[in-house]
């Protein structure tokens, strides 16, 4: 497939925002159960965190409009919510933004029901993760996506980037939370690495179900295609094949493995253990930025990795 950067940014930005919101509510729940000292977590940690989560989700929503041929008709995307995961995502994203905004307001005005509002936001975040992941996992003709690992990866990578961002925020606003959040971010990053490695290994073993014979309708034992029948550009060529060489794909794969998992894991582990607040803040902010860049590369590769069956017919020169 030809990756659309609008969708790449939509899924990575909103995923980080969802993970950040889950981290915030997790901290508040742990505080309610006495695992953290409530006095050591200022309300601004939740307010600023919720605001940042909303900004990330809103930026993702804005990016999605660049993928529309007619943005003025975007409201029609919700019309098929009974059968379409894309329509459900279009409903779940505003619900997530609204509940996260309400969570931030609840903390800003010292409401007694902040945790309850946060739980609603976490449910909305979970629903959004499921809708986004299932858009791709439900496409059986794209073998690379048609696996539960697709949904698992969306959840784990979003939570990993969100918890890394929460750890960086804590280094500035609530330093007592840094060690615990750093451990959680490292665990999620490691889990994301394991699940993404599993999907890479699975996809490397896949064999296409379609053949040149099934694509052309010619059932001879040996079929060799010399031309696709036209020389000018076409929608099928632009949308369903990225045009990159196998060597380029290999470089991008190793780039995201290093940038999204290995480097952030090391930076968070070290940044969460040093006592200097300044050094810790710099390391954790760097970890968050590098991890996000790596996840952009990972999501680009996720789309490029999918081999659309139509390319058996149209990709040939």
C-alpha cells in the first residue's frame, strides 16, 4: 500500500494522546488506593496532561482531513456506523476528546468526581483503539493486517508513547512519579517491541493467496506479464503501491526498531533512575520525541508492508 501521511499522523498522534490519558487516570487511581502520596501530585499534572492529550488528538483529527477528497462532506463518514469501523472511529474520536477535556476541567475546578470522569475517558480511549485497529485488522484480503496482532500493536504502541510522554511530564510537574511511570513506560515499550516483532516475523512467512493467474483470469501453468496495458499514471498505481525498493523498506524497518523501541527504552530507563531533575527531564523529553519519530516510521512501514492483491496486475511495468 502507499502510506498516506495524513493517516500516519492521525494514528500516531491520537494514539499517543490516548496512552497519555490512560497514564493520567492510572496515576490518579493509584493515588486513590494509596500507592502514591496525593500531596505529591499537583492538580496541574492532570490539567496539563489532559490538555496535551486533547491537543494530540485534535492534531490527529486535523491531519485526517488532508486524506479526504471532499473535506466538506466529512460528516457523512458517520453514516455507516452500524457496519463500518471507520464510521465508528469517527464517532469515538470526538467522544474521546470531549471526555478528556472534561477530565482536565474536573481537575482544574477541583471536582470530587475526577476519577469517575477519567474512567469514562479511558473507556472512550479503549473504544477508539479498538475502532482504529479493526479498520485494518478486518481486511482479510490484506494478509499483513488481518491478524489480532494489528489491534494489539495499535494499543501497545499508543500506550508506550503515551506513558513515555507522561513520564517526561512528571519529570517537570511531579518528580515523585517518575520512577514508577518510567518502569511502566519501559514495560509497555518492551511489550510493543515483542508484539511488533511477532507481526514482522509472521508477515515475513506469508505467501500471497492470489497469483498472476487469478489476477488476470488466465489459468495457464506459466503466465508472464509484459505490460500493465497503459503507460500513464493511474489511481491504482498511486494508492496501492509505494514505489520503494526492498532495500529502502529494510532500512525503514531497522530505523523504527531502533528509534521506537531500543533508544527510548534506554533513555527512559536511565532518565527515570538519575537523581538530577534537569538531566532526567532532558533524557525523558528526548525519549518521547525520538519514540514518536520512530512510531511515525513504524506506521509508515505498517502501511507499506501490506501487499494489495491488485498489484499483481497493475504494478508490472
